[in-house]
C-alpha cells in the first residue's frame, strides 16, 4: 500500500460543477494534512491545511478529513477553467515528521 | 517582499559535472527542504535541515550534497555520482512543525 494514494485522473468536470478530489493515507498517527495546487511547469502552492476531523471551508474550497477511515478530500465548488491543475495531497507522517506527497490528481475543468 | 527564491530557473549539466542549485528564504523559517519531482511521480525528499549547521538525508540523497551555513540559505549540489539528475527540483521552507511553502523550482537537464 502506498503511503499517500490519489487517483491520477484526469478528472474532468464542466465549468460551474463541484470537483471532488480524494486521498487516502496509511499512517494512523498522522495529524496534519495539506492540499497543494500545481499548474503545469510551476511549483506547488498551498490551498488548504486541515488538522481535525470534519470540514474546513475557505472560499470555494472545502477540505474534509476522516481520520478513522484515513482519508482526506478536497471539494471545489463552482469550478472554473483556471482551477485546471494537478492537486497534490500531502500528509505529515507522525512517526518521521516528514511530509509525504501523493502523485497528484489532474483536474480538467471544461468551459 | 517575503518568500523563497531559487536560481537558476533552468540549468543544463554536462555529464561528469557538479552543479549547485541555490535556495534562499526570508521568511525566518528554521526548516528547509529539497525535493525532486519527476513526471508522473510525487515529490521525493532529497535532504532537509531543521537548524543551521545540521541536515539529514531524505529518501533519495545518493548523488546529492547540501550545506546549511546560514538560516536563509540551503544550496543543493548535484554531483556527478547522480546518474539520472534530469528533474524538477523544488526547495521548501517551514517552521519546524508547520506548513511547507515552495520556491519556484529549478529545472535541471543533463546534456
């Protein structure tokens, strides 16, 4: 089992729809979770961080965390073509204090 | 203007050459990191440093070396021992237990 797993996509959604990106992780001791957005050829930029079970909202973005099921998700409401990018899930592993990245999900928002 | 800078943006290396990638931050972060990103793969940790004059190997340290003589600076040398260095190199910084922020990256190509 990979430490942090994401569906590579591409995930294609029409403009204005909700995009749902999912991530699972293997370390039950992890406490910190992050979503980064990476445009082609650019470096990752932080979108959201989440530390507690439940939902965290920031504008059009909502991060959801379920530690019992070991998954974290990112919802993007009212998706825009400018949201088209690769979304990286990252988990701070408790045992090593290292940030482990998934391979990313490519999101394509169709105008 | 706070942030992380990396230079150069593009770097070409001949076989057998050592090259050094620069990373500077003015965020007053204690921790700094180097990652490598290859197409279709997640970010892989090369080296990290949580304090000046101290650094640790990450998951793929072979063929690389670093120094941390100043809090603001964490240069990475890609040595001739690294047999497949063509990749996108990303530097990040953070407070020791918090979110990592990335520089713009250096794209290294072996000629």
